[in-house]
């Protein structure tokens, strides 16, 4: 028997938990790749991401999207831009985690929805509802408070939020699935990443394929290779979730990743959280609460309008049927 819609939605929810859960646990993985530097780890991640995604495409026999894409130079240019932006995001994230700024990296993904809304106004000329304006205003105040708390502009968080919001805008324009997009972006990044790995090898800074007694062995090389699979798998889970659960549910699930990252920064890496930082984070969470409340209210209103429209249609159809039945049939 075919699975019911409810069962599919339940499965999609678990896929969503898996995707955002893996992304949320990333801060536990990147420190395992030390003593590789952030640039070494990033280049390996780019190279092995392409290998992983090609293997997944082979398993799925999913190649039909490539030929039409090659005939669209504008989409190819946007994919190149997306690859550049996500490279910046990955590099700053890896460096931030391994430099002991896990909490600040989580902040970047907390404020990302606010930056995305701002992009909607500035780039797409969208009109915000009152609640969204309130959330953006609270978010701006939070950045000011956190600047005081950190004693500097929280540039790691802002770079992550801006780069990921830009990446999302480009992906929305390109219109490829997660796996297809990662394949194309990885192909763009591959020659640069491979060339940089060769440069690291020549200059003696590379760690791939090397062992140093008492520091790292072949397990380190294995983890570098695994970084490609670690990148691709949550995207597969996300894609499976996106077609099974409503967008509003995915919007709520996205907060799992920064929540996990924040908790890891506090509980595992024991990062400092003075009162000013708590105040800043509290403002960010308040802004997200306003956004969530507004989104849920909008979903309920849309459902109510849809139900009302369906009821009117059914009533009209019933009246028309009744009228037709009342017309005498000429024998």
C-alpha cells in the first residue's frame, strides 16, 4: 500500500531534523581536522565535496539537468558567484570554529533570517509587514549591543550572515536542487581548490597524505576526505525534507543548527558569555520570536482564506447541481 501523506510528512520531519542536526554538530567536526589550518581544511573540503557529490549523482543516475544548464550562461555565472560566496562562508566558519569563536558563528546563523529579510527589501523591493520591521529593528539593536559586548563589531557573525543570505538569494534565482547546486558549485571551486592544495604541498604547509609522529597520522587524511561526504549528506536530507514538509516547518527547523552550535560553544568549548553578550543574544532571540509568530499567523490566515474559498466553491457547485436537477427533462 502506498504511504499516506501523514507518514510522508513524518518522514520529512525526521529528514529535516537530520539535516539541521548535522549542521548544528559541525563545530565538533572541524577541530578534529587540526593541525590542518583553515585554508588547508577548506581546500580539502571543496575537492572532496565534488568527489562525494559525483558519487551520489552516479548512484542516483541524475544527470539530465546538466545539458540544459550548460546552455544558460546567465545561470552558470550566478552559480559561479554562489560558489564564491559559499567559499567565503565555509572559510570564515571553519576558521571561526577552530579559533574558538563557536558562539559567534552561531550568532551568524541566528541573524541570517533578519539579513535575508533586509535583502528582500533592498534587492527584491519587497514590502515588509509591521512585525517584520519590528524584528529587523530589534536585530539591529542586538548587533549594536553585541558590538559593545565583544568590544568590536561581531564581524564573524555578520560575514556568515551576509554571505549565506547572498548565497540563498543567488540559489533562489538559479533554481537548482541542493544536490545539483552543490555539484555545479563544487565543479567551479574544484580547480582553484586543487591548485591551492598543490601550492600547500609545494610550500610544505599541506597536511593531506602526511603523518607526523605524536601529532597526526593517516586518520587525519581520512577525516579530510570525509569532509566532502559530511558536506553532501545533510544537503540530501534537506532536499528530502523540503519536498515533504511545509516551508513554515522548515523555517522553524532552521533554528536547530545555531541552537546546537550555541550550546556546543557554551557547554563543550566553555566560551565566555559576559552579561552584554547575553543581552545581545536575548535581543536576537526576541527578534526571531517576533518573526516566527508573524510567520505562523500568516500561515493560519492563508489556510483560513483557502478553506473559505473552498467552501464558497463547493456551495456554488452544489447550487448549480441543484438547479440542474430542478430542470424538467423533456422525454
